[in-house]
């Protein structure tokens, strides 16, 4: 597979006509900056070609079809209303696909040799058939007020320029990776991906699409394979089939939940965002990271119900972690999960207590710190190392300390005093999620200590997830803790 050109840009002539006299056209600008950026990533100038003499009458050149396309490594299509109407552009795509059969196929490993740049949105069913399954690089944004698409350009102000260059950088990165793969195939020495992880990064609603692209860019630079690798169908059964097939190849799924509800596929009652999450949750053993922008105000009633479901449904949190943190903290958490060692052979880890004294993580609300002191003292007096709850104005530091305590302790005791039952249920879910972080050993004990004040809700409280310890009406008694602590020591002795 020796190619004369690295990339051929296929476009309609009208899309390169400058809107302002004296400025270069949109396609010419894309060509120039892409050539520079791919060259910087590749370490040498790429051979990117386009025919600057194309005319609007779609004159069909057999010379290009017969002589040039078979010697092109990849095709970049600039999709627009004119492009999908153009006989020349459509036949150019068809001819490239036919020619690619003689030079390794339309896909090399997990990479397609066609890049679909969407300059102006066109309904997917109007895209050339060969392009419909491909993910596109959207060089437009939707106006938040009226959803009208606005094309990104290098000349429309600093913010639009920043978005244009960010999308172009994503495109340049993917072009570079494909060219490297093609060169490795040509040398009969395929290059293994720099990273081992395959990650499902779910399609999102429009309001968090830019954040999704930032996460995708970060994962690709870490050497990860990011799925889905093609556009998801907008028919419910087809979407479910594709999502399940792609999720089966992944070791982590990431779901960014925005303010908008998202597209509802034909035949479905729920959005594409909700359907992907359901598909991921159905794959037991697949860890999930869910993210909500901090302070996001959800107005859509359907989305509000979906977000509340994610926050409160116990089954959601069995293998999922719901974060409401800044985007950079989300990136750090994703990389931490990808770096965690996988469980051996998929089997549950046996209890393996830490050396030395047993460690109990005592979790309480900030309002209950003083009320929990007698419990903390009793644990210490009986030979248990107490890991107290950390309270920090920096939410990220507090969360990391919480996770560290969950992973390093031998047992967890939740002190429930003045805090609400909602707080208690949320903390129980966090303890469940902590099991996925522990990897090497299981908890020897999980308890809930119900302290003052006594309330009807506490009297009715029960759970199968932890041992319930009820404080006597006349105040704290260390004897309440005795059976719980004895069981921890028994399990510790058995596991030794």
C-alpha cells in the first residue's frame, strides 16, 4: 500500500467561495491549517490534495477517478447541502470506496479511511450511503436560543476561532493516527495502540457536546480506543443492537449528562442518552462514570426526572460513579479508573485484611462530628484504628480522601445523627461503589449507627446492606458496638 497522496479533500466548489472578498475560502482555510497541524503531529509535511479548479457544474473527470483515487490513502469529505446534491461528489465517494478494496479496504484496524467533515448540517438519510454510518466532525454549533446551526470559521471572532481550531485539532489527530497505521501496515509491522483501554464515550445532548469532544480528545491522546466508532442509528432496536455490540468491547463507559434531554429515537420513549446508559448498566461488571456539570439547572421535566433517577436509584450505583465536579477533575478520575488493575479472571476478591490493627472508616455528616466522638473513642479503646471523615472546602480533595479511606479500611461504620435519611442512603450507595475501587479485598463489616435524635424514620429504618446499631434512649453505650466489632475480628481471623 504505497500512496501518492495522504489525503484527498472532496468538496463542492460553492463551499469554498469566500463570504468576504479578499479572504480565502472555507475549504482552502481548512486545507491550509490541517496541512500544518497534521505535519506537526506527523513530523513531516503531509501530501494533502484537492482540485482547486472544480466548478459548480459538477464536471465529471475520469482522470481523477481512474488515476488519482487508487493512489490516495484517505478521503476527507466536506459535507454540505450542495455536496449531497452533487453527482460528482457522490461518485467520488463511491469510486474511493471501490478503489480502497484494492489497497487494504475501507477500514484499517479500527480506523476508517474516510473522514466526514460536516460544514453545514444535512439530515443523515441524505448523506451518501457510504458516509451514513461514519461519525462526523461537526464544524458548526447550535444557537442556544433557536437551535439554528452556525458554521465555525477562522474569521468570526476569538471564541468561534477557538472552537474551529479545537475541532480541526481533533480531525488532524485522527488523520495522523490513520496515516501512521497505514504506514505500519505497509511496512508489514502493525503498530499496537499506545494504550490498552477501549472506552465507550456515550453520545450526549447538544449542550455538553463540546465537553464530550474534550474528553474524547484526552482519551485519544492517552492511546485509548474510543467507541462508538460510527453514528448511532436513530431507530430504537437498531440503536440498542449497536450500543450493546460496542459496549461489549469496552472496559469502561462514560456518560456526560447535560441540561437537555437529547434526541428520542424512533420507537423509543426515552432519549438516546438514557438508552445508552441503560445498555451500559445491563452489562454487569462494566464500570461506568456518570458526569453532571456542577450547578447545572435542568428545566426539561423529562431530563429532571432522569437526573433524579441517576442520583437516587440504588441499582444505578452498583457499578457506577456519579460525579458533579469540574471537567478537569472528571478527566483525572477517568484516568485513575483506567489505571486501576483489573480483578483477576473476573472473580470476586477474597477478604484480605490489612496488616496490623483493623481500620474502621467512621463516616458522619459535619453536623454530627461532636455527637460521633463517643463512638470514635470506643472504637479506639477496643484496638481499632479510626479513619475519620475529612471535611475540606476543596471538594476534590475531600472526595479523593473519601475514596482513599473507602479503599484502605477494613470496615465502614456510618453514624446517622442529625443528617437526613437521604444523606444516609447516599452514603450507603457510595460504600457500594467503593467496592469497585478496592479490587484486592472486600469489607469485613458494614454498619449503620443510629444516634440521637430518635425519630420515627430512624425507628422504621432497615437495610440488608449493613448491620443496624441503635443507640439506647438514655444515650451512648459501647455495648451496642460489641457484636459488630466481634464479627469484624472473627472474619479477620478466618481470612488469615
